[in-house]
C-alpha cells in the first residue's frame, strides 16, 4: 500500500509588484518564495508580507497556482 500524502502541501508566493507599472524598481523580474501550508486549516489562498528585493521593500506576496 502507498503512503498517504498528508495535509501539508508546498506553495509558491509571488510579489504583487509584477502587476504594477512601477518605474522605481531596482531591477526587472519576478521574485518568488516557496513555503508550505496545511490544506485542511487554510483551504483558501495564502498571502503574506515579505521582503521583495526587486522593489527593495516589504510587499504583499500572494499564493499562485
């Protein structure tokens, strides 16, 4: 028999600056973080404030598919 995967999954968080037309960016590109979440406790998409080196400040990172 195979093992059960469990409720914890790996997700990718992407900065919101990708969708903004900000000319003050330090460099062009997309910055992403990877983390894990519990599927049972947090069924909706996750969002965290983390540091973005492209913007050179803390921004809101949203979970992407």
